């Protein structure tokens, strides 16, 4: 598959995931009332929005203007890493979430490094933009894991708290 085709499909898929997430959030008003849950909901939102934006910038820059995608990947990965580390501080009690968030923060850091030094990808036989594509796929998988854990854990617990007891 052509890299620009991949990024077009990837970006559209990520924006679809953003929309689907907001549909879920709309049906859970209590999530937005609790500051801690609101941070997690926002973190999940960013886990789909930032890769979607990276995909758009990869399409705009492509191989003709690599400075565009490289700069965007660095800036967006730094934002993603910082927001993930903030969520990591909240997830201390759940070892799965801690490992998942630490892995996500590390992945964002690697995305920034490859954006700054795309020649590093040659060691794996890839171009920089191809290596970034593979890391973005893993980032989305980790985002899905976060959604699953949240919906089965914290999100479900918030729903249980608001349900009337019988």
C-alpha cells in the first residue's frame, strides 16, 4: 500500500473513532461532572485525535515536504506524551493501566525521536514516515485498550454509582 493512501485511510479512521468516542461520552453526563473522569475521557479523546492529526500532516507533507510531517509529529507527540504522563499519575492503583500508559508515553517519545531523526528508521529497513505509520498503528491499539479498560473499570464504576440501589 502506498504510504499516502495509508495515511488517508488511517486519519479518516481515527477521526471516526473520535466521533464514536464522543457519542459514548454524550450518554454519560456524570463522566464530565467528575474532574478525574473528565481527564481520562479527555485522554482517550486525545489518543485518537492526535494520531488523526499526525495522519493529516503526513498527507500534506508526504515525501515532498518532510519538514511538515516531521514538525507536526514532534509537536503532537510531545503533547501526547505530556498528557499521557498526566494520566499515568492518576492510574497508580491499576497495574494494567500503568503499563499501558507508560508504553504509550514511551511510544509518543519514539514518535518524536523518529520525527526529529527519520534516518534512524533505516536500521529497520524503513523510511521515517513508514516507521511512524507502524508506531501510530500501535498507538491506536493502545488507545483501544484504554477505552476497553475504562469502559470495564472506571466508566462502569461511575455508572454503577449513579444507578439506584434496590
